[in-house]
C-alpha cells in the first residue's frame, strides 16, 4: 500500500515543515495582524495544530488551543506551554462552563475538514462560548469560478474533503451568526492558492 503523503501532515514536525515550505511570511503576518487580537483578550483556537500562530500573537493574551491530534497538542505544550492551555478535545457549548467565554475564536483551516452537519455543530457551539461583542474568524480553502487551475487542483488534493464555495461557507455561518463579513486571500502561499476568510459576529 502506497504511503499517502497527506498522512505525514498529521505529525507536527512535517506539518510545520510543509507550512514553512509553501507559506509566505509577510502576507501571513499581515493576516494575523488583521485579526486585531489585543493584549488581555481571551482567545480560543479551534483546531490549533501545534499552535504556531502564537508566535505572532500578543504575549499577554489568555490562549486556549483545542485539537483532536495528540501529537499537535504535545508539540504545542512543549513549545508554548507557558503561554496557553492546550487540550485534546473538540469544541462544545459546555466549554463555557469550564473556561468562560472568549473575545476571539479562531477556526483556521477547520471547516473544510467537516461535512455540513459537523461544521454547523462547530459554529453553533462556538456561538455559545463567544462573548456577545466577540468575533469568530474562519479561514479555509475555497472554490470559485475562474479559479487558477493549479489552485483548484491543490484544493482537490487537500486533506480536508469538504472544500466549499464562498456561498456555501457563508450559508453555514449565517445559521448561527447574524453578521458575517468575508473576503478572499490569494497571496498567502508561494504557490497559487485561494483562501476564504469569514469574520462572524453575534451582533453589530
């Protein structure tokens, strides 16, 4: 049986290596800065991976990272243990009873791994643990008409089997978030690729 190279990305080392290989530092830095995460805020990172984003977030935030992959959580704990709480689990409404509510919830590269029912359940749970004036930011690969064929091909190869159109992502978000602001990003990787970002809020 041939080894599927996508399986290697479940290992934190290969995941970080691959991200470093194809990622572009300055556009990614601008994206993270645009999240407007401020010192003192409480941040929940759903599907945090090895929590690499922490390297570019303010030092004095209260960060909680969730991921199903114990390998990712182990690496995050080893590297950033003093800066956050890292847990092998999924998002649920009960999380608020344990840890309270959050100013910002991140779902970076998560929704395209979930079918519609799973994505809606995640977004519904996130809406319950978000502060009334907080925001959820999602970030995923996206299909659209006229897309670069290389970008489309790479999206078909993605480990996530539920890459959607922008309308499909927005329709899922609007079931739980009345206000959804979205945009495309095309320059985060060193290869042609398309990302779709949504900023979801419970009120204006």
